[in-house]
């Protein structure tokens, strides 16, 4: 999927200040943010010359969506500054022109985490590469380990079966039921 995205060619790239308030004021309060997103898509379809005015071909960035809905469903943004990129397959991606500082920080932190995880995985792969002599020793230890694991698992299963049988015997032998004790004075009368 990443290869497909990298192969796509940019056909058109533009920046817009999209007026949203005019559209979302026409809706009830609880539907306003949804209408703002839809108005943004309609604006992009019209101005980016999308074939058949298909709203499904407009992809809104998650940070843009969160920014529109930041103040809640009842009071979305009045206007938003976006960058629209149209690819040769007809898909239009819409992103914020300037990201807020807290989002930039979050993105940088995620990139740093991914780099650290890749570094750790590469180190683990290097440590796992065995030499031929070490491979023979590892086979002997793995056989011993598997034997030990099998023995512990079989003993666990045996103890569980014994406990089940004891529980069933206890269940069937205790035929006498105890009456609940009365703790309240009024109920004892």
C-alpha cells in the first residue's frame, strides 16, 4: 500500500481558506460539525475538479478532522486554511496548512518512538543470528527446555483433573442444605 501511494503523481496542488460557517449554520446544533466536514468535502469537489462530484474521493486528514471538531459538535470552526493535493487516480487529500504546536510535538514524538522500535528490532535480529557451533548447543538446550515444559504442562493438567473430580464428589455428597441464618430481629419472629 505504501508503494502505491509513493507511485502516485501529483496533478494539482492548491491552498484554500474554506468558509464553513455559512453551511453549518443551516443545521441543528448537534449536527453542525458533521455538516462542516461535509461542506469542506463539497468545496474540495467543486474547486479541485473531481470527476462526477464524488465526495468519497476526497480524503480529509485526521488532524484536520480533529481541528474542525476541536470545540465540539455544536461549535465547529468557521473557516479553515487547508492544502489540497489531487493525484492522478482522482483522489484528493486535504490537510491543514499549519499544524498546531501540540500536534507537531505529538507527530515528532511518534516518529522518534518508531525509530527507537526499529533500532531495537534490528539489534534483536543481530543477536538472534546464530553461528554453526552455537546452533548445536542451542539445539541441546531447546530439547531440554521442551522436555521440562511438557512435564510441567502434564502435571498442571493432572492436578486440574484431580481438583475437578474432588469438586464433583464434594458436590454430590453434600446433600444436606443449610438454612440461612436470620440476622434481623423482625425476620426472626
